[in-house]
């Protein structure tokens, strides 16, 4: 009877568990940096160093002349309207992909600060929202000064880069094959339990 109750509770949890909600990206930081070159590899290295992580993957980049994909055979969909204008939206949908979207990096177009570098805005997508689609607001107003005033209007956006990581919630990591000695120990233990249980039953 007790086992039936356990099964009933497990089934109820699975049925009633909420589906991961689609949500917008969360603003993390706005900063000015000079990378020497602004290639995806340079941005990736800078982000990992800034965030203190080392498992990011460059997924894709949106520019006014189209898309560039950083992962061969990437499943999912990215889209954009008028990236280099003062309005427009960008969206993504990685449903069914082996990768989870983690960070979105917007690079300012013509805007520079005293020749010190290029303006960037960084957004984060939390682990359970990797299937997020859409964009919270028009891209033209994402850069702003400390007072919240958009100061790069008419400066344009150079590109929007998407960074992620391998998504173990969608595709489990490869399981390691046990060594023969481990298999022998497990087999011996199971056999011993079986013999012990049989003797106990016969008594």
C-alpha cells in the first residue's frame, strides 16, 4: 500500500509541475571596453574573464546585413529587425537545441568614450529560461546613461552576440562506461544480495 502512495505522489508532481516560463533577458551591465579587435572570439574571451566562467560558447551574431552562426548545425532560430536603427526587435528560440542561451551582448555602433573603447550592454538569461523568445523592448533604447537617458540614439548598434553553454537539461552528459573491475564488484554484490534474500525467505 505504501508503494502505491509513493507512486501516486510522484505522478502528481510530474503532472502538476509548472512548465518553464518564457521570460525576457535581464540587464547585467553596461560598460566601455577596448578589445583591440571585436571578433566573436575576443568578445567571448572578455566575457568569460569578466564573469569568471569558462564554459561559454559563441552561438550566433546578428548584424544589419544578416546572421553569423558560431556553432555548426545549431538547432534553433534567431531573428532580427533593423538592428542598426533606433527601433526594432530581436528574438530567439532554442527549443530542441543542444545549447542553452546564457548571455546576450549588444555592441554600440559609432559611440566611443574619449577613444577608450566601444560601449557594450550585457544581458543575462537564467538557466531555466533558455527557451526564451522575444525581446523586452526596442533595441534602440537599450543603451542609456546613469540617469536612464538614451544617449546613443542615431549611433546605431554594430551587432548583437548570443553566448550560451551546452545544455545538460536537454541533452544529458555522456555517461561513463564502468571499468570491468567495477562491474565485477557490482555483479558480486547483487549476487550476494540475491543469495542472502533467498536463504532468508526459505527460513
